[in-house]
């Protein structure tokens, strides 16, 4: 694994993601690799006409983006205090496209993702990205299984 210089952890702000972030931090420290942690805020309402009684959907979406940034920041804050350089990224859009773009743009060598079974709510909130990302992955991948 000495050839791993850039590691990307795909974080979904679920309890399963914390273990994936932990693996990313450990491997980054062990191999001296640069660590990126990305969370993509997927807007489930962008792909169709939703007739849901949600007041001010735009404000809710902005709040979700800001909450994701704050949670990601707090997730890696402890390691950053110890001097570790971690680049936190919150993107908006299609999770598969954003993750693959990040891999290409930063020439990522290893992607770490949670391997849990996604439920219906997660599919709605994050899209069905694990399966799609795996099929199109241009680099090595580590799936982190977490006991429930």
C-alpha cells in the first residue's frame, strides 16, 4: 500500500460512516497519505414533481447542507487538533457523479466507503450510489462493514 498517496472517505453522516472515517484516518497516518472526507448532499426533490406539503423546501435544503458541513467538521476536528491534515468536502448534487469527479480531479488512489445495506430512507436521502460507484470505480476501494 505504499503507492497509496491520496485517500478519499465517502461519508454519509450516518453511524456507519464513522467507522469508515476511522479507517481513513488510520491508513492515512500509517502511509503518510493525504486524506479527503467527502459528503454529498443529494437533493431528492430535484428529479421530478413532488407534491409534498413541505413549507419552504429551499430553506430546508440549505439547512441540510449547513448541517452536513458542521457535522463533517466535528467528525474530523479531533484529528485536526492533533495536527493531521484532512480536507473536508461537502458537495451538492448527484452522489455518484460528485464522488467520481473528486476521484478524477484529485487522482485518488483509494476510496473507503461504508458497506452497510442501505435502507429505503437512505436511498431516498442519498440515492443508490454505492452500487453505481462500485461499477464505475477507477481506483482501489475498501468497503468497511459495520456491525449493527
